[in-house]
């Protein structure tokens, strides 16, 4: 398999619950949870994609002929581009693909590392859903970011201990999963966390802590107060609350308020290198991609992920070249016009 088209066609065969639409925009799969859609009317997922089209890139080609460099870093770890695989759980139940969580993670992590970047890995109701992905990161000297769901303290504690033992780069928590009814009522339930709870979480982790699921300046300030080292501006791909703003809409004001005090990542609807450019211009340090990355694994395994990330890198490089940006740090608000 050599091209993204081939990988995507293959994913269409194997992911029986995903339509693999020409543009992954949440329209055909509205309300399909389980499945790959957004919650309820699906409007939050759909808006994530739509609002990205309202950010336009400014062409500026009177510039030096120097090479464009997409490299960046995350908590000191160098990456070839600031794009990461988002944590995705329940591949079989959501995609209908015959692949175990363990082999999914193996292919995802391997593909990301081969492309020069990193994956966030997942967590779930039973210990193996956290332990198995972590065992994959262990094989790669901890190069990745495990995600711990907002469980009770004792459940967080053993997971945090494993993360420390395996010397992972950072730990994320999808604190917005506290709103997922299936997890709130499970035998080991998730729960909401206030600032003091999150301070305890941070102490347990002993690694940079990234809080995933921040959608307001108020939320970002609470994350800062809790001692978080990073946030993911995210509405969980529209899966936890209907009628949300798009993550790209709230990114700029959050980035301005944070003002360099935490690493800012963003996800939700990012589908191309141009989309990544827009996020960086609006203040993000990096972008997570969810659904297309899963389809890359389902359609092409580790090679599929590498092909997909190489495509994103090429698009980002071309957007940078045409906007007169040579390095990631050159991408600023001046390079875009925001139409919302
Ligand atoms: C099927 C599916 C499962 C997901 N599972 C998780 C999860 O276990 N933990 C988590 O933090 N986010 C999860 N997410 C959300 C993603 O990490 C990410 O925030 C979202 O997919 C980004 O939007 P995009 O898919 O439009 O790129 C899931 C998303 C989907 C579609």
C-alpha cells in the first residue's frame, strides 16, 4: 500500500460501522455513539469541521528561498511535525473493525514513531485497556502519552505509578469523559474532578500532566491553577456534549489567556496540513487528529499511519511555504484571516 487513497479504500472495507466519507465531517454518522459520530444531533462534531473552513490562510510569497522546516517538540521531545494521534478507544465497537485494542495501539504507536511523532494511547473500564497500550509504549522507551480517565483516586494511582515506572513522556486525562453516561454508571465509574482533585492527580503522576477537554478560558484557568502542564482544547470530537462551539472557535482566546504558561494542544475536525497550520496560527503548540488516524490504522496498519502523517506533513510544508513561514514558530495570527 502506497497512497492514502489505497489506505482509505481499504479502511472502507474493514470499518463496517464507519462510512469513510470523502470528507470526515460528522454528517452521515450524526448521533451514532457507539459508532463514530457526534453526540445527539451531531452538531458539535459537524461544527468542528465547518468552522475550520472559516479560517483562511494568507498567501505571501515574497520571501527567502530557505527550506521550510516543520519540526517541533513536545515537553522537550523532538517531533518531525506538531501533529499527534488522539486517544481512541473501542475500535471494534465503534468502527466494527476486527482489530484488538492491543494490536491497534501497536500499529498506531509504531506508525507515529516512524513518521517522527507521537501517539496518545487510551484507557477503559478494565485494567487491561490501560495496561496493554502502556506495554506498547514501554517497548518504545515510554515515547508516547498514555491517557488516564477521570476515575476515583485509587484507580488513578495505580495507573500513574505504571506511567512513572515506564518513564512515559507525559500523561493525559480526558477529564471530559466524566460526562460519558456509559462510564459514569460502570462498575468502576468516572467522576467529575474539581481543582483540588486535579492537584492530587498531578502529584500522583509525577510527569507533565495534560488535561484534555478544555473549551473555555475559565476551564483553562482552572487547569492552570491545578498545576497542569498542558491542555487539549477539545470537545472530545463532539462526543460528550451536543451544541458545543467548535474547538477552533475557542482556541485563540484560550491561547491568549494562557499566554505561554501551559502547552496548548487542540483537536476536533482537523483533516489536513492546512487545518494544522490554522491551529498553529491561532495559538496552538500542536494538533491531535482522531478519526482519520484510526482509519489509517484500520486501512493500512503502521504503514497507513505513516502514509497519513507524511501526507499531513507535506500539506503543512506547502501551506507554510506559500504563507512565507520557514519554521513552525513563524506561523502567527498574521498568517490567517478568521471569518467567524
Ligand atoms: C470512536 C472514538 C473513540 C474515542 N475514544 C476516546 C478515548 O477513549 N479517550 C479520549 O480521550 N478521547 C477519545 N475520543 C476523542 C478523541 O481523542 C479526539 O478528541 C477526537 O476524536 C478528535 O476529533 P476528530 O476525530 O474529529 O479528529 C474518541 C473519539 C472517537 C471518534
